[in-house]
């Protein structure tokens, strides 16, 4: 059985790293807020964009969430 880490694991992993890192896998509009709140600043989002009915709208939404997280000092 595969075991996946959820967004709550980001803060713990980030604490042990001194280099920039990218978070990927399962990121969507529904959980991007939590992913960013846990400390991710670089995200790779594929499926949420490529399967979206409105790709441009989805990208704009995700970019705005990321921008907002960056302006909050994260």
C-alpha cells in the first residue's frame, strides 16, 4: 500500500531543509490554501489545471492564492 504525505507534513519537512523545495501531487483549488498555509512557496500543479473546464480561470485562481501567500510574509 502506498502512503502519501498530506499538506500537514509540509511544515515538518520544510523545517529540516535549507534549500528551496517544490511541493507537488494532489494540489488543487480546494487545498491550495492549506498547502500554502503549511509553508509551501513553490508548487507544481498539473492535474487540477489540465482537467479543468476553465484552464485559464483555474490558473488565475491558483496564481492569486500563491501571490497572496507570498505577500503575507510566507
